[in-house]
C-alpha cells in the first residue's frame, strides 16, 4: 500500500511580495508534489482564517511561520502513514485537527496547502493529470476565461470604484482562440489608453489601472479596444464586472462611489446596474451588493436574475452552508469558487456540487495574491465549472493558469484523436 511518508511546509513569496505557504507531500513510492496557497486583498469577513504571525519584526507582521509549524508538527503527525488517495478522509482529518468552522486554530492556509499537495501527489503517483484524477472521465469542459483587464477598487491605486472590468470571450469554439482574442484586445486597450494620455501601469491582477472620471468610462474603453481588435462586442466578447461592493458600503448602508462623488442606496445602486446592463453587453456582475445586504441582493436578483449572471463572492465565500441560505432565499444565481475561502479541496468540491445541483453557475477563481501554482486550472476542468477568473494576459502568476489550460486542451485533443484512431474500423 502506498502511504504518505512525509509532509512539510515552508514560507515562499506570492505575487505581491508577501509570504505564503508552500506545502509538500512525499509518498512511499517516491512521488513528491507541492502546492502554494494564494491570498486575497478584498476578503469576505466569513472566509476561513488565513493564519499570519502578526510579528512586526518580520514581513510587517505577515509571516506564516506559525502556519508552517502547524503543517510540520501538528498536521504531519496525524496524516503520516495514511493512504493519499482518500481525499475526503484526509480533508476530514484536517477539519478534526482544527476543530473550528473556519480553521482558526491551524489556519486555512495550512490546511489548504496540505489538501492541494496531497491531491497533486496522488495524481502524479497514479500517472494521471490532476484534472483527470479529481474529475474522472467526466472532466470534459474547458472554462471560458474572465479576464480582468482594467483594475480598480482595492486592486489598484486609482479613482475607479469597481474592482474588476473583465472581458469574456463567449463567441469561440476552443480555449486557444478565446485566449488569443483576449490577448489581442488587451494589447489594443494598452495602445488606446496610451494614445489618450492615460498611464498603462498594471494592478495586482495584470489589468491596467488608469484614473478615469466615471465607472462607465472603463467599459467604453474596453468596447473600443474590442472593436479595434476586430471583434464584435456581445457576439464575440462580453463584459463582466466585479464591483466588490463590500469595499464600498458604509455603516449607514449607503454605497460610496468616491470616484464619481456620490453615495447610493441599495435600490439606487440596483437601478444603476439595470441601466448599465441595458446600455452595455454586460453578462455578469459579481458582488453587486455587500455581503451583509441580503435585502439588496434579493432586489438585485429580482431585477436582473433572469437577464445576467449574478455572482456571490464575499456573499457566499465558497461555503456550502451560506450558499444553501442563498438558494433558499433565491439570492444570486452564481457563486465564485476560491478554495482558500473554505479550507480544503473536499469542502470546495461539496460547495460546487451543491451549486450545480441547484443550477447556480460556478466560476473558479484565483486571488489577487497569487503564485506560479496552476492548481485551479485543473480544478476548473475537473469540476466542469465552465468559467474561470485568473487575471489578465499579463503577469506570469496569471499566465501560468492560462498556459496550463492550453496544455489541458491539447491533451484532450490528442486523447480524442487517439481514441478515434484506436477504434477506427
């Protein structure tokens, strides 16, 4: 029987220059695999706990030595000798070790690093691609990318209130061509911004971060870039927004659009979205209201739920219990999936399956603090989420995911060809 022989963790760096955990697993057959845990900037308050050292003498308090120690001493002693192939058992033990609802003892970063590394080691041991190991024969769908090409909010130091302006290449039959079109639009957008006197520096997720006068102006620039690249808005390329409203709401319940110099009630903000959707080819709005504004979410869902995708990120935080509340109250119609919001691969899969059973769309997502780890690319294919958010066509930590999806698509094409050849009469 193949078993887990060793588990250890170390501090490494994420894309924002902050420390994070790299967990490694060694199996008795010699297989060794690692996983790096991402970190968010705008986080939901009900997310699982990311354990930091809070030592001002190291990394401004952001060190993760405690979480690494929890892997090396607490977690390892409980998992050594177990089969790596029972992911549910491994992840269940991680929850038992912690014994809280949000991993506030050992840290969700410690738990997720081990959970991911065990899954990857198991796949490599069985000589299977990770997406095939996690998803089996039904892992068939390459996700449509949602590319964040203009950054605002807490992802950029500019005057734009909405956090992400994304393009979705919806009119393409394969991932390769969808990505090519997106890259071309990105470069046309850069040229357009430069020619109109705007800076072309980029934010955390690789999108441009210009200072613009309104929250509509980025959409106008993107539509022009789409046309300049030779594509048709809506038919070829659609628009998606991540408003990150939890970052905008004030204690009085008003949403402060500082860039536009006005404050709106939930009802007024919903009306604003209705006008945007009527005017532009917007097919998805994420976190349109704050995580606590469930009445506002009900109104938003009533007004736009039959027209576009309404995505809960801070609202649901990849938590099956919270998602079930949303389903019961008919709030939103899609969920953003971030494994580090919940803590383990098994819990993430449970949330995805709950969403899919109830016809909620799923979008696999990176975090603003990322690494070269491409786990979520395989994960999106494994669970057939259909969509993935992992930044623009810039910054290597974002490109790593896209390049992995290109590899997976090529593997699938080759497998299909070999299957047809093998069974050809």
